[in-house]
C-alpha cells in the first residue's frame, strides 16, 4: 500500500505539537514530535515496517528485536512486513 511519505503521515496523524517542551537532555524545544501516533495505526505500522525492511532485507538477519518502549512496535512491524515479501 502507498500512504505517501513519512512527512505525509506526520501531518495526517498530527505528530508535531508547538509549545515549550523540556527534552530528556534538559534542553528546551519549541516543538514536540511524537511518532507514537503513527505507530498506533495500521497504515503507520505498515509504512514503518516496509521502510525498515527495505534497509535490512539483504542482510543475514534471523531475528528483529526492539527495546521495550517503542522499539517493540518497530520490531513487530518489520517482522510482520518481512513475512509477506
């Protein structure tokens, strides 16, 4: 399926918020980009799975894993996408 670019998905799922935010580094930012809005949709997971798979498909990889918070969805999307290729 074609959902456009990542930029299109970021706009579609309102992932950018303007305001004052304190980053994990302690620095302040005027914008917050929250990609979790994309990762909780079928179209977003399909896009991300396809995108990551396109980078690793020719590598000798048997397992895809991700860290507990956020990475799990990426690993599942990539693994799921790879089954149908």
